[in-house]
C-alpha cells in the first residue's frame, strides 16, 4: 500500500516543483479515488425504487425508475458530469489552458509554429495509434515545451460511450503505454472521446494516475468550418481560468486558422496561456 501511494505521488507530480508546485498539483490534478462507488449506489437506488413501487404503486415507481436511468445516461453523455468521477473544467488563477484534441495530424507542425509565434503553450491530447504512426511529431511537441495528454488508443468516437470495462481499459492503458513509449514520460491528463464518460472510465484512470479534463470554452471546431463563427464562440468564454477545447486534423482544414484566431483574441484580452501542474 505504501509503495502504491508513493508511485501515485510520483505519477501526479506532487513531488516536483517545490511547495507551491505541490499545492497546485494537489488541488488541480485529481485522479479518481473511488472509481467503483457508482455500482453500490446504483444497486441501492434501484432497490429503493423497487421498494417505493411495491409500497406506493408503480404510478410513482415507474417514473422514478425512468428518471434514475435518464440520470445515469446524462452522467455518460454530459461532458462536465461528475456522476461517475471527477473532471477538471476550470483552472484556478489567471491563465488559460489551451487543449488540442485528436492529433497528431497534418496540422500539428503549423500549430506548433503558431504557438511559438505567440509565445503560447498548449496540451495536445493525442490518440495512441496516430501517435505511433508519427512518433517524431510527438517528440517535437514535447521538445517544444507543450504538454501531451491521453485521448485513447484508437478514438472510437461512435462507441466510446458504450464500451465495456475490458475494452475501455485497453483504450486508456494502451494509449498511455503508446505515448509513454514515445516520449519517455507517461501522461497525467485524460480527455474522454467526444467528452463521453461511462462508468468504466475511472478505474483505469485511477490505475494509471490519470485525471480527466473537460472544458468550459468550445467552438465546435471539429465540425464547423466557419473560422469567424468558431473563434467568436470560443471568445465568448475566454476568461481567466478557461479550459479551451480545440481540435486538429478536421476534414474542413480550418483548425490552424481557428487556433490563430483564438491566440489573437487571447493577446487582445491580455490573457496568457498556462499548463497546469503537473505539466501536461
Ligand atoms: Zn477526439
């Protein structure tokens, strides 16, 4: 138990960076502590509903049953839901965290140049199998001072919400192994695919010392091709503490222009980018 705790502390970076680093790491980076708690709570809630239906009639019990199932589904589909485990959706302090999903891609090098030009840093949430196909690009992201997060091994976007425990564990831990194998450093942050987080996500996150990251600013840049519209949507939520969801490699080809637009808005507002502790 002692060894396991020590391992976790090294993983989440709480031993790096002096006292201030420890404080920030402890408050921001929160891997799940009780990833199986949902199961006894679910069983207890369903038993309670059966009791209510049996005692007071199913005119009350059935709506309660449906409402409980709707709540479970909301917990999976709502990106900011904490029903099954913690998620970071806001940073403390004045900085803005740029997060760029779905790479590496043909856009990555242009994005790195844009970030350098604005003296900005970002975390790239990479897909394991895409990283394995372009390891030099992954190492360049790290070498240029940016963070690398885990965004699953294969990015099964249509089915991620419904993956069972074995497949979910593979998606998360294979992604972790792939990225650590390329950079020599295991990611500490995880971004759910399409923001969907079912009950089986948090056990492997805990196993790998990963904390889940959501967002509080987005412009639907993965699907919308209108650069001005996307930037305006993100701009509306660009404020101290923002976690900005961006993408690369979208088929419309506009992601670099959108990131350029967001960087320009950050500069105009006097906001600076940060990477939270532990760096990632
Ligand atoms: Zn994605």
